[in-house]
C-alpha cells in the first residue's frame, strides 16, 4: 500500500512540473507591471536600451510609451534559446518573455526568451 501511495505522489509531482513548464506567458504592457506582478510569467513588447553583455549575462532596459523595466537574461537561457547576445542592440524592438522579480528593491524582468521584431 505504501508503494502505491509513493508511486501516485511521484506521478502527481511529475505532472505538476510538466503543467508549470507548459504555462504560457501573459501579454502585458509595461504600465501593467507592478509589485503584485512579482512571480508572474509575462510577455512584454518594448525597445531595448542600455544593452550590456557582461560575464555571459545580458542586461538591458525594456522601454515603451507606457514605462520601462530593467531586464536580465542569464547565460543558461541565452544558450538554451541559441540567442547571439551581440545581435541585441540599443533601439531594437523586441518581445521579452520571463518572470517579474524584485532585485535590490526594484522590479526586474528575468528574461527566458527574447524575440527580435526589428533589426
């Protein structure tokens, strides 16, 4: 009986992990991002500003008419997406998907995927 309970628990955890990984980001505008958005998986369209590639990580500000937010894309996500970080330049319009986090008291978009809309 114990074996059955453990097996069902493991299957449940596995299905939960799959469900979380398949979740689609919610499209939002920058003025909709607030403290209550922390932890949310979002998709935001904006223009890249202050682009810097340091120590394998990509740092930039995503801006639009409605606001701006700091963004970071870590080396592991850059590699997983196959993104050439040197293609991202100031002034490029892009869609950035990721989670809203708080870092040093400021909201930040931790990017998991970046799609260039203009070049």
